[in-house]
């Protein structure tokens, strides 16, 4: 529900109230799309792919720079330039999870694979 379609770094939930956004910045982190990927793998529900596509469209619209992508200072403002720097986890994790989320024909059995902190799949050996 942010003007850019991108969630801030964190939000606060309150009982019986709407959420608040004490932080307004977005650092290109992967946690939201990682969660959408896992939820899609577990449930097969297409809504997670739809949400992932919306997130990628917003990232492309508001975070794209000449040579990559940059963080936003305020997800409420649509008229701003992204920072001219890109964290490595954006390529290693955020884009990887968005790609995997949009490729449902290649399911990843989460009982056989685990993803490390940089989103690299590792086969589980038991």
C-alpha cells in the first residue's frame, strides 16, 4: 500500500489497528520475495507469483539506475532518484528469488533442498 508499491525496511503491527511505517527506506532486501517464493512452493497458490511480479515491476520502475538498481530513501515518494549504489544481496538473493518465483514449471522440493543465506540451493544429505 505504499505509493511506490514497495514496502519499507520494516513496519510495525499493532493489535486491532492498521500498521505503521516508522522506517521509510528500502534497501533492496530479499526477505519479502524469499517468503513469497517459499509460500508458492509450499501452497502452489498463484497469488504469490502475482505479488512477486508487482514487486519486480515496482523495483524496476522506482529503483532502476543507469547501471543497476539502488535503494530508496522513502517508499512513499514516487518522485525521487534511487541511491547510486547496489548491495550484492540484491543480485544474489532478491533477483534470484524473483526469478525462481516466476518459474513454477521447475518446482524445488524443499524436503530435498535448502537455501543458504545467499540463496544458493544446497541438497540436503541425510
